[in-house]
C-alpha cells in the first residue's frame, strides 16, 4: 500500500490543496472569535476525548463486536478529526475555524489520550495486559514546537 503512488504522492497533495483552500476562506478574526468563546472549544474537546471513547466501548459491547473490531471502534472514536472533518464542516456551512482549532488541539492531546484509550481497550475488550506507552519523544518535540514560539 505504501508503494502505491496514489497513497504516497497524490493523496498528500490532494489533502494539502484542501487545507490551503480551507485556509484561504478564513481570517484571523475567525480564530479570534473562537478564542473569545472558549466554552465551545472546552465542551467539544471534552466530548471528543472523554465521552466519545466510552460510547464506543458501549457500542462494541452492546452489539457484541469481536474484540478486534471493538478495539478498532474505540481507536477511531479516540482519534482526532482531520482534514476531511474540516472539509465537511465547510461544506455544511459550519464553524470551520472552530473545527480547525479542535483538530489542532485534539491532535496534540491525542499523544497522551490515544495510548490511554488503546490500553484500556486492550484490557477490557481483548483481556490483554499489554500497554501502549505514550510517545515520550514525540510529546517533547511537540511541546518544544508549541512552547518555543510563545517564549520567543
């Protein structure tokens, strides 16, 4: 799959074009509006990171999914949105600035939350004692990239 030029070349270019197109529709005022109403960001992040994965657990158990599919469902529920979610927000005439803000923040939070939810999923759904350690090096790299511009 990695050798397929559609996935390795054209898909990243297409996603980049979509991101640029979405960005051209936004202004700094859009993000200032999001920053002045942080309640929407906090509520949405809480729903995405705290509420959605347990709902996925409930669905997996309630529908009697095989453990592997249940774990996949939890993994999808715990994963941050992406370019496609931002595009759908734009097409639905939603708040694209809010969606992009949520995607950015949740992508950073996912460095910690994804290992937690996957470890819980392994324990509950697959009866495994394996754990997924947080990517410490990546967390430090992201922390430096986020904090460094603020300090400078």
